[in-house]
C-alpha cells in the first residue's frame, strides 16, 4: 500500500525569478519524508527559525508549490491532482497553526469556524445534526458547546482557542494534521493538555501528525519520529527518543545543549553557542555542509561536498555529517 | 496588611547569595493595580510586595493573566486606563514612583529604569537605523552631545551586547531576531539605568538564540552591576538566569526565594505544579495535566487565592488568606500547609 504521505527530493527556492537579480534563498533542499498510513504516528519536524520547517508545512498544505521534487499523498502527486481530488485532499489534511489569536475573525462568534467547514464540505443535512457534530468534536478536546460557541474570540483564553482549533480539525476526520508550532504560544500548564489531545487523536482516532516545532522537549515527549532541519536540509533523523537521547550531528548536539535545564546548579553546557547572521549564511550555502561556519568539528572535506545521511544507529537513525562516514574512518 | 513581606533580618545577613539588605534598589510595598470593567474592578495585582537588591536578577513567573506584566508596567508607571495603580508604594532609590508626575516621571524613565519590551524585536522603528534610534534615546535625556562622542558610545554599547560594529548603520529588517533583541538590550542600558525590566526577553526565539540572549543579559549584569527584573514563564530559562524567583498567581506573589532554594524544595502547591509541568528531555514521563480554573478576579476571594486548584486544600484555606511567611532561610511562601516553624502539616 502506498504511504500516507511521501515527500521525494523536495526543493523550494524563493526568489531568483526573471526580474529579481538578488540572491536566492534555498528554503528546503532535497528533502525526503515518508509517513505510513498505519499505525498513526506523530512525525516531528524540528529546527531553528529559518530552517525551513514552516516552508515544509506550507508545501504540504498546498499554500506554495515546489521548485522541484514531489509530494505524493496516498499514491497521487499533489501537483497533478484534479480540482476534485484537491478538495478531498484539503479535507483529509488539516492544519493547526501557531497563533491561536490570529486564526479567528474577531467579528464572528467562534462557532463561525465550525459553521464554515460544515457548509463548505456539506457535512450535515440539518442544524441539529451540525450542532451534534460540533458538540462531539468539542467533547474530544474537553470542552462544552454551550460554554464557548456563542462567545467571541477575545472572550476565550489562548489554550481554549487552540483546543477549539484541534476540535475543528478533528471534526473533518482527517488522515493527517499539520500542526505548526501548536503549543509555542500557549502557557506551560496548558501545553500538556494540547499535547495530550494530539496523543489521543493518534491512538484513538488513528490520525497522523506532522508536528512542527522548535521545542525538542515536547518532541521528545510525544514524537515517534523526528527530522531535525538545518538550513533546509535534514541534519539528523530517526526515532525521536533515540535521536534526542543520543544526538550525533554537531548541530543537534548544540541544540540540545542549549535547552535550559530547570536546575540552577547545571548551567548551559557544551561549547559556547554561536549564531551567524543571514549574510554569512547565504555566502556559506554555495557548496559543502551548511553548518560549516558554526561547526566546532569541521574538516576540510566539509567544504567540498554536502554530506549525505550516514547511518549512526538502529532504526534508520541517520546523521548528515562526514564525521560518520565509514570510509573516512577506514582511511584515517 | 497581612500580605506584607516580613523578612527576618538575621536570615538575610546569613544568606550565602545576594548583596546585603541595605543595598535595596527597588522596594515595592502593597502594590495594587486594578482594571475597571463595567462589572467591577479586576484585581490584576493585589498587595504585591518585594525588594530588589543592587546587581541581582529577580525572576517573575506565572501563567498568562497572573499579573506579571502588569506589575512591570506599574513599576514603569505605564499602566493605561482602564487600569490604575490603586494603592501601594514603588520606591526606587527612595523616590516613590507612584507619586511622580510629568517631567519628573519622564526623566526617571530610561535614566533610572528601562524596559526591554515583550516582543522587543517588533518594537524597533523599521525606518530608522539602529544607531539613530539609540542616538534619539541618549539625546532626549542628555541634551547636546557631539556626534563623534555619541558614535563612540553607541559602538561601545553594541560591543557590550556582542553585536558587530556594522550593525550601527543597519536597519532592523537586516538583523535576525536574536540580533534585534540584543539591539534592544543595548538601548535599554544606553543611559546606565539602575534597574532594567525585561518582559519575556526570549519568548519568540529558538533555543540557541535564546541562550545567546540569556548569556548577553548575564554578561551585561556582571559588567554594569545593573539590577534586573526578568518576566517569563519558562522555568528552565529562569533557573539559568535569575538569582531570586517570585512566583505569581492571580495577582499575588505566592512564593519568593533564591532560585536554588526554590528548585530544591517548592513550598507552595502552585510552584510544585509549575515545576512538574516542565517537559523533560532526559526521561519520558506521562504528561501532567492540570485542570481547574482561576477564580474570577473581579471578586475579592475569601481565603487563599489558589484554593480552587489546590490539591491539598484545607478548611482554613477557604476562610483565611495565608500571609507571606519566611519558612526557610530567605524562602517565603503564602500557604497554610506549614506551621510557623516551616513543618508541613499534612
């Protein structure tokens, strides 16, 4: 059976059109990803700002088109879908966005977001049926319709709004939910509730998630697989627990060392953190490893070619770093 | 006032960390900030008292809506209607800011206390170079200064926050998020204030940049000896950054202690909850779900403010508001769970 979502050699380049003379931005380069239809999984895409994770979300949701490569949903290429198939795709692939304040129209009561999808997808034949569907969806996220539906967005808390978005996505019974930083703007105490809903939808409803985040600790807690992006390429991938407990790529090691430990006696560990600005970044992308300017273990050959993924552990744990090139080790 | 801070002076002197008591920069007493609504006042900050010593970083944590930003805004006298400072004193260098008006207030802001605002990266003027914005700040307060002297000073400031000198001529859109944040820090320390308030200084940044900004703040504190109040909700970051931590809930401080002490032993049930809900990268554990509602801040609650969510609630909690008490050395909390010797009752 064809996988649920299969991304092959996806590349997205911004800029560089006929009229623009400026440098191009490679947001995503030769990206591969496969999500199997069952069992349902939570696939985490992690990386810093500008690593291409939101570009990936936009591509999967069909907001922008690929420069080259393919996104195949259950055997059908996204770019070749007919209008009819696209509507089906839009229904089966849903999104939950980062900012629960910006997704609502402040002039409408919150039930408007539910009414809209019921109307667009002709989901209910009567008002009572529609109401029941909404109620069911809200119950899944632990809310009651009478308490919230007639309110305006500003009368709800951030956590409530984000749970409503989960309920909205759930109501369409999608196969895949693209969750772009769903908890980064929600309080720590409410974060667990949103993550718990994601786990329940995965286990009880068989919905898969593409969970996009920069927070590795939540990725560790709920993710099944993880892809760590750096500058549009995969730095390291594998099972979430294996990667985070035993990171191999120097960038991933830096990232994990930078997570503040909730213990005052343990200060930020590892090497001194370095960041570089966009200008240096663009210069460095011509050839070779994109992490070269910041890497503490760089070698000459890192400038010559981009590293391909090398196996570094069980269950497809790969790191794109020449440190793990077996041939290199033999030569040395 | 029952909620007034009572610190045993002996404890303070014997404490291992932090400067002596007499070096108090900021002394807040029974601060109250209310927001007027058609159905009554919302008590956003209710009887908050604490002191900030010279050269220390105080962390202010709590969930959204607990009053941490409102407290900061009150210190800066930036509470906007329908909000108002309903009572209390804000003594900065023995001047009560709550009484200042007009030019006195304008002169105090930024020369004595400055702000790194929430989402600081969006607070820079997009059509002005970084240098012009810092120049404005300095000229407004210090009058005429020669361009050469000014340039030298700004370059020094940029160096202090770890920015390359070419940032001087750049516009905000040419900088990354972390660099913009550091430019804001440079601006906040431009006039050598005694107190800097940083409102969620790293909330929109990813971990590596967050760390760079955090380390910049620590570095600036070391070099200038400035005091800071850092507002946030990330306990991990607080553990790395601050000297003493104040935990706020529903407009009140419920626990206040040196950061080591609070991470060693959380006395207040709400602090326990906050620390338990930090996701770990060391061990996989089941998600800690917290249900429960904060009471309506418009009504004055009989008893403890945390009684609706507290797992250890007792009869006395529904009747009497627990006062702030020092139960350990320099470790204060407002909770009925402990007797006067700091022994837990159940």
